[in-house]
C-alpha cells in the first residue's frame, strides 16, 4: 500500500464481499439473456454454478492478498509470474476491467434511456455523470462502499436463512 492510501482499511471479508457483489450482479444482469437462448428455463442453474466457481477464484485472490500484504494484484503478479509475464497479465487485468466497466456503463445508459427517463438528455452527459460519481465514490469512499456491501451480504444471508426455514 502506498503512503497516500494508508487510511484505507479493507479487510479480506470486505474484498470478498465487493468482488462477490460485482460478479453476482454481472452474472444476474448480463448472463441470463445469452444462457436463456441455449438452456431455456434451466438457465438459472448456470448463474448459480458460475457464482460458486467465481467464489473460489475470489478466495484465491483473498489468499494472495494475505500472502502479499500491502501490495496490489498488479504489484505481486510479477513476483508470481516473472517480470514480463506478470506485467502482461496485469495489463490484461486492467484492460479487462476497463472493458467490463465500459460495458456496465453502456448497459446502464441503455436501461435509463430504454425506460423513458432522460429522453431529452444527451447520452454522453449521463455517461459522464455516472463516471464522475463512481470515480468520486471510489476515490473517497472505497472503505465505506466495502462496509456497506459487507453489511448487505450479512443481511441477505440472514434473510435467506429466515425464509428458507
């Protein structure tokens, strides 16, 4: 961790909750259309299976974070894979999440404009406001976002247990 980010205290559970929330939302919002074309009514099972598989990968990321405390994934990839391959995988990681972010922004604006909201507002304005808001929230409150999502997952677990009994 660099000195300017020393105030961020995101533990393993918050990291797990943030990643699981991100992956689950993607699985629920993006995957079903593609899966429904192939699997029909049984497509929901693939979302559950993928979420379980990704949960394992999240635990690997958590374990690597514990193994290399104070370093980001971009910083310890060269230690794991060698300098050239580690930097190449790190670049791929950054590009992948940039692509996912762009896809989410495009899907969000399609949802907003598809429902008849902001019909006279230019799409680029909505995109820029979304980018500014998420950048500000991430730059000033990643720990807070992590805490909120952590509490959300605990509450969802309790609600699930209550209604499954």
